[in-house]
C-alpha cells in the first residue's frame, strides 16, 4: 500500500520477528499483531513472548528493546507513518498459537509495566 511518494509500506511483522527472534530461547512463543489507523498513517504493533525471555529482549537497562523500537520507528518515519510498539504478557501462557485480533482490550493479555522509569526530580535538583 503506497503512502504518498515516500514508497511502499514496510513489512512490520516480518521486521519485528527478525529483530526479536534472536533474543528468544523459544522463538515459537513469539506472537505478533499489527493494526493500521488513520488511513495507514499510524501503526500499532503488539507482541507477546514467553516470560522467561523478557530479560533478554529488554536487555540491560532496556537497551535492546529501545534499539528495536528505534529501528521500527525509523522505518515507519521513512514512509510517513508513526509507530507504537506494545509488549504484552499472556496471563496463562500455554505455548499455543494465538491470534491477537479482538484481544486488544486486554482481556487475555496484561501489559507489562516499564521497569526503567526515572524518578521525578526534586525541587532541590532543579535549582
């Protein structure tokens, strides 16, 4: 689907699988979904994988997941889109093939909190 003169839409699902799979002990646990909004200008990527692989995918200080997000966002910017990547954890993971469609309301998935939040600066440090 061409977006203006900027080229064709990237294969986001293929790209996210290519970037995340090397970090997974069990690559078959990776589940992905992609939705497009606002006539294809906004892209929402969702992925889930086994809990034991979380540390490797996120990396020390979140460096791995930030690099993955950057690559995905740059490929979206190149075709005039904006991209959001969300990572979910399945409540009762059984290793079965899952489809995200219709589950965006969080019914079967629980969003992972971001672990590397910076504390709010105190008034003293602002002076």
